[in-house]
């Protein structure tokens, strides 16, 4: 018997997605060190990277970066397959689905800031729906909606402004990277 070798040859696009996912993971892990006034209310700094990826390279790459961020950051933070992981995954999936639809809105009126706010609200909506269905089988969970809506508005605006600035200045993009 001869040993077999499996070789993987990543493309330039694979390397770009990996670099961008790494940036999102680093921001998410760093965010975990920030003391928060309420559980579950986080700025979502990794979402800045995902929004930039969406607007520069498209939805497919944004989904890869978003899912890699959820899985890798949960693994690094010791929360893989814990309730927080599933809440993060639900929020990310609803946010990515919303961005996939909202990206087709006229760019004249819907740019990075409005997309970021849509994504923030979708993220919170996905998390609350899962929490209601699985963790807190009582409608009392919806009393948190005003607090989470305020946080989604604030952090969605801030993250959208940061993403818009980075897109405008082209700081967050490796030189020579193309759209696929």
C-alpha cells in the first residue's frame, strides 16, 4: 500500500476570503472582552467586515466570511454548540438573508449605513425568534425588543458609517483584489 496525499490549492479568492474572515473573527473575539451593560447587546464589530465584503465582492463571499466568523469565533471563545453559538448563528443567517435581499435595493437611497441597520435589526430578530422558540418559551422575551431595537439602531448606524468610510477610502481592501 502506498500512502495517499491530498493537496489543496487555494485560489487568490480563497486567500482573500480567509484574510477577511480572519479580520471579522479578530474583531468578534476582541469584542468579547468589552464589558457590556446587558447580556446580548454587542456592537457587532465583525459585521463591518461582512458589510464591506458584501458591497465589494458580493453575497456569496459575505456568507462565507459570516459563517466562518460565527464558527471560528465560537470555537475560540469556547462557546461552540452552546446556546450563544446558536443565537449567533440564527442572527447571522437572518442578517445575511436580509442583506442578500436588501443589496438589490437602489444604491442611490440604500447604502452601507441603511444596509447595516437592516442587518442589525434582522440579527436581533433572528436571535429573539430562536430565543422565544427554544430558550424562553414565553412571550415575555419580547419585552426586550425596545432595548435591542435601540441597540440595533445605534450599532447599525455606527458600523454602517465605519464601513462606508472604509469603502470610500478603500482601506479595508487588499490591493489588486477583484470582484468575482
